[in-house]
C-alpha cells in the first residue's frame, strides 16, 4: 500500500498553512504544491477567470505531477472554482470551505457563526451556503487588509507595526460583531476563511469577544483530507459627476470590470462610466 | 490641427490619477485608458512578466484604439517595462519616473530626495537612476500597505480607519527618515512614486518632517505629457529548518519564485527550498 501523491494548490503561498497542517498529519506522504503566483491574487478576480486559472493549475498537478488527490488550499478558488476543478480532473478534489463549515458545526452551540475572508470569498457567499447545509447561520465579512499586513510581516502585537494590525483587526471585528448583534445573531464561532489568517491567530483570539472560538479552515481541511485519503487507502487504495462633456474617455479592463467601475471613480474624480472588458489572451 | 488620441495605461486603476491630471490640462483631448486588472498587481511580478503584459497592453491601445501618444501611468511598468513598450509600439511613450525625477530636481535645494513606491518599483531602483541623471541623491522605500489601504478607502484621518493609515504612514516615514539620516542625507523632497499615493497626499504632507516638500509623479507626468504633445502639435501636430526528511515536497510557482521562497517559508514553518518556475501559458 503506497501513499498517493497529494497535490495542493493555491493562488499564492498562503495555502502553505494547509500544507503545513497536512505534513504534520502525514509526514510520510508525497506532496506537490503549486502557487499560481503569476496570476495572484485571485481574490479580486471574476469567477470565470478564477475557474480557468484554477482548472489549468489543477491539471498541471494531476497530469504533470501525478497527483492522485487534490486539496484546494485557497478559499477563493474553493469558493468559486471547485466545480470547474472537479470537471477538469478525474481525481478526488477537496476544498477548504466545507471542512471549515463542518468544523464550525462541531464547535458551535448557538448555531450562529462569523466568517472572515477575502472580498471574493465573501462575495461568493460560499461559507453562508456551506454553513446553511450544516444547519448554521453565518455572517461573513471581507477583511482585505489582513493579507497584505501578513505579507508585510506586521504580526507581532508587542511592537508598533503589530499594533497597527491589532487595530485593523479590532476595527474589522467591531464592525462584524455589531452587524451580528443588529441581525439578532448570537455567534460563538469565528471561522478563518483565508489561508493567510492562521498567522494572525494569536491576535484574532485576543480580539474576539469572550465565548467565541476561533476555527481555522486550513486545519479543518487538512483533517478532512487525511480522513478522506485514509478512507480511500482502506478501501484499497458615492454619486459622482460625469466626465467633462468635451472629454472623450473610454475605459477598458481585462477583468473585474465591476471593481474598476466602483473604485476607479475615486481615483479619477469623475464617474468612469461603463468600463469595457477586453481579452488580451492572458 | 487635431488633438491626438492619448493612450493611458496602468496595471490597475491607480493611473486614473494621472488621467485626472491630464484631463485637467487637456479637457478637449481624446483618451483611451486601459487597466490590465486581470493581471493586477504588477508590483509583485518579475520584470519579464511585466514587460510582456505591458507590451501587450500598449499594443492594444495603439493598434486597436488608435492611440498616437502613450502615457504609462504605472510606476512599476514605467520602471521595469518602458524599453519593452517603446520597442512594441511606434508612437511616443512617456513613463512617470523621469517626470517625477525632473520635478524633484526643480523642487530640491539640497539635492537629496526621498521616494516611496511599491516593492517592484523600489527593487528596480529606477528612481535612483533617474534622480542620479538629474544630479540628485535618492533614497527609496517600499510601502506595500499603502495601496490596499487606499483601495479599502481608509483615507480620512479624522476617523479610526484613517488613523490606522496615518499610523502606517508615520511608521514608514520614520523608518525612511532614520535611514536617510544614517546615510548622511539631508532630504527636502518626498516623491510619491505610486499612482495610488495622491489619495494620501494630505496625510503624507501632515506626516513629513518640516522642510520636506511632497512631489506627485502623477501630476509631473501629466505636465510632461502635455508639454510633449503640445510640442508635437506645434511642430505640426528571515533561518528555517528543512522540511521533515520523510516529506517529499516540490513547490512550483508560475512567477515570482524569489518572493515565494522568501515569504513562503513563513507560512509553511519549514524552508520551502528551491521553488520551480512553471509556465501555464497564462
């Protein structure tokens, strides 16, 4: 009986927290990790683009690296592209969302859970759907500053840089818990719905109100993957003015037109109007 | 005499600050703006990738949109891909680096200038080179949190979210001015080397030490473009353990292998070792 090669995929390197959890549980296994860093970050891209990128990445791991089991160690790709990946390859594929929701169900007594994640993961409402399937009510919040703060290494709360991160976390969690209270929710679990967040776990645990447990999707996914792989082996194997009327302005974007339209005007000082999607074949 | 179509290109939408400045100066002109948002951000990518993406984007503006003059409203692309863009198209191409350095020369009496920008722009040392050509000594610092803070909209210093940004700016500028003092520099100019930073100008002006003027590359580039276009018209127109010895780990990335190797280990908890570059044709 041999251990299969396990392919682990992420848009960047945050998924290494999942790989770390897998290595801790299966130190004898073979792993192939792919970070699609050329096309990073997925969090700001459309579902269509993420699905194409993720499917190509999954095929690389299966066809060229011989992966017999895939773990999608990326919340965004799990949220938006799990179906596309499962269609693109013939091996079992596990994302991080459902294991996170299952772990939340085991941890929650009230049935109400909070989820923090990237913009794209939250907009997909994948955690809300997965939690509902577990009989849970979920409230999600996008926390886009946390990834760059982790990548900047501002994660030590005892020094000024880390105090900035602690304040960002305080602001995000205050908004989230206020929203939850306004909706009549009584949450007792906070799910970390991004593979960068485990590096902030001590700060997050210090910041959550008493009575709320922190659940890590990366650990939950690694647990689920080990369970599934062992099972297989057992079975044998704001309103803005228009641009000045005399200005002829055409705006184009290769993706994320909605984000461009929403945020672009803040930079331009005028409404950017309708942004056209162009394909550069990238 | 007709006004030429001016193509304005950025990896995202920050370059709209340059377009804004251009529109203010040439309200009658025709503009075509392209944000290569599918492949955003350029700031974390390799020179080779940025050059390919930027050249494709420039060709789109010239060949498909009829641009007769190109403004590269992206410090990263200007720093890393200006030559590639100039080779790819036959129209005049203006970046933001040289105009920023020229404006710094006009503003500086001491000849020592500070530059803040993205990681990739700083690593290129394009501002140092351009400033040296102007007889200036430049000290550059990467400030990677400023772009996501702007994109999160935390730009009002009177409320808690903006106070976070003000503290981030204070930390970055304190590091930069301490480094400058240690090098014996006496800077009197701070160049904003990223098109997102104009939105932080009031906070940056409040944070710089007395006697330091803030210079905006976006405005400087718009001035230079107008000058150049009018001229044409006039002429007629951290040490880590290895992975456990029984673990077989292969890491792949589609780009930015150095960044993956440097930062990835923090997530994995082990050295990621040698990361292999793979091309998915993206």
